[in-house]
C-alpha cells in the first residue's frame, strides 16, 4: 500500500484545481469525550479569514470542532464555542499544530511548535461529548444545502497542509513528542481516508516525517559462522539513529499516582538531556499483596489484614463473632496487581440497620467515604425523614466534612446525599442553615487540579474556581435544565439565554476583596438550589417564586460593593398581573438562627412576567419573593376554580346556543325589541364563552400573531357582552321609568350600532395606540415551557386593562345597578294600594329579581369584593355564577317563558304534548316576570285612562305582545 501513503507529502490548497479534502463517508468520527488532533501547517500569504479544518454536524449552525485563522492568529472551535489564540504564525515555514481536549477534565490546549498557546477568551470548556457522525473537511469551511455539503468560498487555507491525524484520547504535552511521527488511530494521513476533490499530494523533503512509516530496501547481508555453513538472513533495515534497550526495576510507594506517566516523564527528562527519545515504553508489574485496610460497613467496622494475591482474608462478624466475614484479594486482569474485592458479609447481622443507628458510628478520616455511602444507602429508600433523622444525618455529614480531606469523589458523594434529602418530603425548615453550612464547607475544603471544578446532582449544583486576585476580571455562573431526574447544566461566563433559570455575575471589583495569600489562588464558589422547600420563611405575605443561587469567597466577607452583583432568576409561576416582587437574600441569623429572607442591599432592577433581575451589593444566597398578600389562593383552589370556570362556560355555551336557535327559528319570538336585545346579548355571551374555552389551547401554539388575534377577540366579546347588558338596562329604563308611546325610528338599528360599535372602537384604539398590549403574558420572554392551562392570550398592559376593561365594566355595572334599583322601586310603587300579596306572588317577584340580576350582569360585581378573609369563598361564588350566566339566561328567558314553551310544543313535540297554532293558552304572565305585566300607562309619571282591573285582565306576557316602541320589557 506504499502508493497510498501521504507521508512526506503536502496538499497545496492554493492550487485552483484543489478544492478541499473531505473525510470519506465510510469513516465516521464516533462520540468522543476526549481527543487529540495534530497537523503540519504552512502559510504562504497573509489573509484575514481562513480555515485549517472544520468538523460540523448537519443541522448545527457552528462547528463541533475546528481550527480557523484570523489574520495571523488561530481560533479554536469546540462544541459550538470558540477561543482565540494569541499566537502569530510566521509565513512560509512549517508549523506543527496540535489540539487536545478532555471533556471530563474540562481541559482544552493548543500547541504550536511544541509550546502551549494561551487561549484568550475565558469561556468554560464544555463537558459534553463531541457529536458523532459529522463531516470533516480540510482547507475550507463548509455548510449544508438540502442535505448536501457545500464548501464556503472566501475561507480557503492560503498555503499547505500535511500529516493531519486524530486520536480518541487526550495526550499530555510530553506524550505529544512521541506522536510527532505516529499514525492516528481515528484518522490517518493516507489516501484511503480522504476524498481529494481535485487536490494532489506533492512530495516535500522539508517534512520531518517524510520516510515514516516506509522501510527502505537494503542489499542482502551475510553472516559467517565458524561452526556451520553460510546462512542468509534476508534484507535488514538500515537506521540512521542508534537505539538502546533500557530495563528498570521500580518500587512504587504511592498507589494513587500514574506509575507509567511518572516513569515516562523521568526517562524523558533524564535521557532528553542527551537528545534521546523514549519509544515503546512497556511497564510490567508484580501483583504484590493487598494492603491492610479498614472498612466501615452497615454490618460493622472491619480491619482486613494484608493478604497475598488470590488469597481470602477472614475476620469475625462484629454483630455475631460466631459468624465469619470474608474478602478475596484477587489479581486484576488489566493492571496485574493485587486488588481487594467487595467483602462477603452475608452471614453478618446489620449493626447500622436504621438512620438512628448512625449515632453509634465513629467517623474517622480513613472511613469517611464508607460513612457517606452508608448514609446514602439509608436515605435513598426514605421518602420522608423526621427531624431527629435529619439532625443525625446532617450531623454525621458535618463530621465527615470537618475531619476528612475533601477529595472530589468524597465531595460528590456528600452532595448526592444532600440532593437525596432535598428531594424527600421532609420538613427542612429547621435544618436549612445546617445544609447550607455543609455545602459551603465542601466548596471551601475541596482539593482539585486545575482552576475549576463542578459538582452537580438533581436540584443542586456547585461550581468552584481558583482565581488570581491580581487578575480577576469578573465571573458569571448560570444554570439551566433543572429537573428532579437529571442534574442541572452549568454555564460559566456566558450571558443568560432562554433556558437559564438562575444567573449570577460578579463584577471585577470583587477582586479587590479577595484575600491575598502569598501568590496562591483564592477560592470563589457558586451554589444553585433547585428547590423551594429548603428556604421556608414565616412571612405569610411573601412567597419564594424562584430557585436560589449564591456566591461566596473563602475566608472573605464581601459587602457594600461599588458595582452591583447582577442576579437574574426565572419565575416558577409567571407574574401574570405583574404583582409586586422583591429581591431578597437568605439571612442565617433571622428567626432565632433558623434563617429567613431579608431585602437590605438588594433592589429590583428589572422584572417581567417570567424573570426578575436584581442588583445586590453583597454575596450570599439570593432569591425573588412574590407578594401574595392580594392573591392568597392555594394551588388546589386555583385548580378547582379553573375547572369550575371551564365547566360553567361549556354549559353556558350549550344553552346559549339553544336560546339562539330558538329565537332564530321561531319568528314570532323575536318580533318585539326585548327579544331582539336578548338575541344580541346571547350572541355576545356565546362568543365570550367560546373564545375563553379555546384561548389556552390556541395560546399554547406560541404564535405571537395568533395570540394577538385571540386576545383581541376575547377583549371585544367581553366588552360587547357588557355593552348589551347596559343596553338591556337602558331599554328597561325607557320602558318602566321614562314611559312614552312615541315611535322611535331605527330603534333597534341604533342599539346594534351602540352594542357592537362601541367595543369595536375601544379595541381599535388599543390596537392603534399600543398593539403590544395584547398577547400571552407567558409567551413574552418566556424561559420555560408552562402548563397549557397556565397560558392565556389577554391584555398584558396594566394601564390598558384597567382603562379599557375594569373602568368600562364598572361604569356599565353602576348604571345597571341604578336601573335595577329604580325598577324595583317602580314596581313597588305599582303595588301600592293593592291587596296583600300572596306567597306565590312573592316567589314570582323573587324569580323576577333573579332573572334581572343575571340579565344585567350584576353578579360580576362580586369581582370588586374578592379580598380579605372571604376572598376564596367569593371567588367560588363569582366563578359559579358568572360562568353559568348563559345557562341562567336560558333558564329565565327561554325555558321559563311561556311563549317559548308554546313554540316548542307547536313545532317540536308530538302526540298529546303537541299544540296547534291556535291553541288557547292561559294569559298568565311569564313565570317570575309578573312585575312586567304592567303596560306603559301604569307608570306613575303618566295618567292612565284604564282601570287596574282592565290592566290586570288584558295584559299578556311581554314576550307575546307586539309592542313596537321602546315601552316594552322582556326577560
């Protein structure tokens, strides 16, 4: 396969016929958590923007991996983030470039000509795997059109490239020296790995690895043996360099170090002085013995003696010395070392059977991890812990933190235990400060390599930074994707985005407060708590409406900052009416050292329905409280009220539809003005109910334009409904108070213009003046998907809402109440001088009052009294009466109306229930509407020529007579 190798050859991307190199389709880059890429690069000319290589996943905007040029500098891309290097590549010379990355260690390094190059941007290295099955191109960047790869013009490499290789692991600086002329294990510099796309490989003797991996042919050689005939050994390779075989015997005293790496570094440093390199390093280890080890288990405390490989140690059980505990010292097949297996304690009774038994466990530095594992095992099966159990568990965790060296595995284990405790239904209000103290101590004592370390568990995350006080330029911490089943995602030094639930940014002036420790780093830590149960205050008027985020500096108290700390928190419940919010911090000394919320030093900078940004002048645990003193309605009551509203509106819609069909189908029922007004009112109410029923569903599409349309229609039908209620009252006033028998031209047309025109004018003015007043209050800048029933397209502006809705409805209701009172007084005056009413007459009048109450919408007045202790009860009454308003309109003005029932029996019934068109029914008045029997001549302001007797015998139901003026009233 000699003719397929590209070693010793370069690709000239400045050749017009050379487009780019592309990794073959049958070679796929797998999902990687670490990698190394090396190549040789030659810049012929200076251009502003150019591409070395690019690995991209189809459907993503930015590269998953790449190396780009910006002038003389290099920009590294990884997982759609980029870092700019400060290196200036000189022209017309070869440069060796290597890129290494480890996700778990969050390390990213760029090497140019054997030296580490600093990456300028302070962006956190992502701890997410490299996306698999992407496309890799050399010499040019690319995109996709209709699923096809398309090279991007204007970013071509202005020079040559050679020796592009890729490995599936991160190599250290010294290991890269050995890779100088080594093949890649994922991608090789051979023709069979690439689509050339017009490019040709050109030999270049200036390449340092031009003869690797070929083996030149040499003449045959012969060896003379004194005791036998001449034997041919065939052709042997000839080497220019000398090779030495070195054997070392090394005793390793620290089992936690990487022995191979230590030996490799020592050999490189020792032999490198004589310009020698180490190749084919192989370490063979003797198994040795399993060293003595103490172990704390739920079955007791055990000390396992030193045991040879493949031997079993036996000790008596602590709870029953007659039984034996065993543990095998096995030979590890990979490391070839003696290693302890898990102990066999099946015959040993439990010593720590419950959480209360933890009191008998002694915490030592040597058994700290064992104790934490026991606690995790005990708490994982509990859904609720008592106060005593919480005190014991947190006390043992505090002992572990205080007595032990806080390694990353130990700290992570403790954080997992605390996350398990937070996830239970336990009352944590009495132990909040203890939990905060433990997590703070973990952050202060944690020892780790590098400048940053993250620990995340469900609903809990900690980020630790070792910073240089003299070069502190600010720091930010953000969290997204919070759920009970997965750990939060942490983002460092990134601006908050849509899914960010908590964000905190420290200004650069914090560096002035960092403790100076003789050139050593200072520790800054961020905490995130994705729960509200941990922070409960006795303040009844305020409720925590966000998760909690904190920042602190080890051995420093930071207060009264000149520049504020910026905290942005996402609301757990959308602030639908922009209720008052308050930025607060957790004061551990409040409420007799139990802790509570305090607001001093924190102010609200900006708030919208879904998030609040706070400015604070000190470091601690931050949250946002919602003023619920005006909205003391529990979640259960809110859900019940929602169900009542939807059921009531659904029922009303059905019966309003029946009412409309009845009046439209039977022409005799709509001959008078009251029936026509009732028809328009029913139509407006039906529209209001139907839009309300589909509002949440339509708003769930998150379409801004659709939501505005729905909100406008909802607003219009509400105003139209109240306008027709007001016109109903106005007509009643004309009929029973200002009684006249004159003809009013276009009377009903004028009412229709007012009833449908006034709401149209109001809605049009809102659209013209402030169209963005409409919309979904959860759609605007929403950072989290809400429950479908929580979304509603309506008015977002308080000013527009109170002017165009509250004020208008209040005006209509006040007018209707006035007419209602005047009508009742008028009826009372009509009753004077008559004989005492019978009981049935009183019931009729009560029905009439109820009928007018729903017809004029007086039940909506309850909305102005839903405050104080009776708020919840009034809300239930409001929801029931007003959602069923359409049903009551049908009941009193359709079902209980004799003229309507007559038409039903004539046209819809059969058999003995069917009536003929000329059936002689009683002339009694409509049930419950007896007070409306009086004709216009009975108003006190008019002199009547008819007697009371003639009136009482000749008047009919107001729906059955055929008055053509305004002086008739109907339900």
